[in-house]
């Protein structure tokens, strides 16, 4: 029986035809996604679900999807998909991370130009027969400084277009290397420097725990008087109430928003302000972009349903059925090593070196390196996966070096990941034991053995008597239970590391208390 796919959003007819040409039974119901109960009633009949943003693949929908094998999102954002639930149920979630780049970048440039010349307000005034030439005095963008927050695929296109308009571009992106910045023709800066220098600011970063509210009252205070801001990325990057205050005070001369904290944005306090341009999340809304992402998702889903090939999956590694049993534990190890290093990396990445020693060196190290890269990038790019990670690393100028060698030490297989930043090199190594579970066996050259749990606490400190007791007292007083406690040091009295698995997450107050303990150099919570 041919696989069945439901398209519950408005996708291109070309995508429908691709499914049919590949021998897949496709049911095209573009308005079904708006009716959650109707979708829940029928979803159990299908092997695949192709959607855009209107369909919400919630926990209830996925619970009812007894036969569903893949959800394909035509576009990059998967906010409308319960990814953990889909993963738990064994459903592959795919997206098309690069299909909207040009379109979104062009919309950002369009909004910037409209903002500079007050085009929407001037249009309304002219249609009302007012002819208010003196009221709509604009500013040139030539020679102005554009601050790009997030210089990935879309941000890089915006930077390129802005340079063509003879602007000077400064960029903030923790993953942007100096070499990549030179290639793009932009100046890499820290966020506060960008905020102080930019005449225009445009946001092109995903919404993560680190980027949420990146433009808050403090950030707005640092900006130039008369700055203009464009956001075509995600709602939640800007604190809208703080922005309203800055607009009313004249600190911000104008803002153009394509995205909002709550969407659809039927009501918003910014709507009443005269120096605000609003569009209804049109960043990807061009014929070309919609055609591109629709075709891509149809091809990806067809490949998976017919042959098992996985492309742009957010929750499944690209591993063939033949090599999966042996490779899967090492994929998990590589991803954990990357995630470990990524969460501890706070300066610009220049390169990543991965050393494979022993039996693992003869495996599919491409998949392992992709898993490691995905782990390193995940803290800032939450939608990154094994397929998209190499491209994302490349576009940010992050060099990848792979080293293979025969067994030299005590471990039959051994992976060491080294992160190279502007300031230092930091390494973490691990192996897979006979029980099939990954273990960390070395951090920054200090030997230890630790299995990584969901919530970990990493501490680097000076090896001094009484530290363990003081740490235990702080955590005990805060009712934080310690599941495992792993220690290592260079030598007596020198650098030491403590790696604890804890039950639950630390509050900021408890973390600060740990960080203030005598001898502590760094204290950071890690999640896996």
C-alpha cells in the first residue's frame, strides 16, 4: 500500500504533484489545519503530514497520529510543532531551513528603506489629499551604520545587500569568526558596541533562551538617539513595552516589525504609534520562496517515506539502517561532547577539531562530526540538526578539522572534541563503554569519568581543602539533590573540575552562591 500524506496548509500545487509523481497517496486539504478537532479526528490515517504555519501539531494531534512517521514543515520555524512529543512518539520532524533566506532578507531591506523615508505614513497622507512634504523629512541610508544581530544565512544576505547600498555593516554573532566577517565585508563587534554605533539595527537571530528579550530597556538605553530598528526574525527578541517607551520618548526614531510577541497580532500597543511600520509576518511571503520550500519539503518527505533517507531532520540523525546499531551510541557521544563544549563557549568560534582514535576512526565519522557540530551550535541555534549543522558552521566561517588515528591509549575507541575560540582552546573527550552508554573521560586535560544526565553542574575551581563540603552545604541548603558527583584535578593544589548531576535546575540565586564560593573560577549549569 502506498504511503499516505496529508497536506493541511496552503502548499504549492507543484508540491502536491511531486507526491503524486513519486507514487504517494496525497490528500490536499489546505484549510484543515485551522480546525484542530477535525485534524485530530483524521490524522491517524496518514503516514506523513505536510504543513506551513497555520497547522498546530500539538500534543493532542500527535497523540492521535498512530501511523504518522514524518511531519514536514515548509519553512524554517517549527514553533507550531510539539517537537519533544513527536520525538517521543518516533515521528521525524523535517523543515526547510534555507528556502526563505533571500525573501526574508529582501523584506528586511524593504522595511529599512520604508522606515528611512516614512513611506507608509506618507502614502496615507497623500491619499488623504494633504500633500505634507515638510512633514515627511527622511534620512539617507548611504554611509549609515547598519547593525546586524545574527549573521547567519539571512543576516549575511542582508549584510551583502546593505553593503551594495553603501552602508557600513557591523555584526554581532557569537558564531561568526573573524575570517568569515572579512569574507562578508562586515566588522565583527560585541553586542554593546553594535548598540552604541548603529544608526539602523536589524535582527536575524533565532528565538532562544539566550536571545529572548535581547533588545530590552538596557539595550535601548545604549543605542544612539534616533536609531531605527527592523525585526523580521522572531517576536520575543524585543521587549515591546520597553520599545514603546523608547519610541514615545524619541530615543528610537522608528521601528519596522514583521513579527510580534503574540501572533496573529490583532491588538498591540505599538499599533497606535505614528513611527511604527507593521507587516503580518511577511518575511517568507513571496511566490518564489513558497514554491521553493513546498517543493523541498515534498521531496524530503517522499525520500523518507519511500527509501528511509533523512534530510533536514530536527530530531533524527542521518544514519543508514546498516550502520545504525554500531554507530548510534557514538553519535550520542559526539553530540553530548559538542553540547558540553557549546554550552561552555562564550566567545567567537574559529574552529572545531575532532579526533577519532581506535575502532571509531573506521566508522562513518561524517555523521559523528555532524552530530558534534549540532551539539556545539545548539545552545544558540535551537533548530540546528545533524544535516544543517555543517552548512551553518561553514557559513559562519567555523573550520572543521577531523583527525583519525589507530588506538594508542587504554580505550578501544576515543573521541576528543576541541573548540577553538578567539581566546583559547578547550577540549572534552569521551568514549562508549560496554554497556553502550557514553562517558566523558577528560575535560581540559583533566581526567575523570562521568555519565551525563539531563541536568548537570560544571564547576572549575582551585583544588583546596573544604571545597566539596562548602559546595555540598550550599546545594543542601537550597534542597538541590545530587545524583552523581565526579571530580578531577591536574595535581594537588592546582586546577580542578567538579561535574555534578543534579535533580532539577538551579535558580539564578543558588548558581550565584556557588559561583561566589572560595576558589571557584566558573560555575555553569549544563543540560543534555
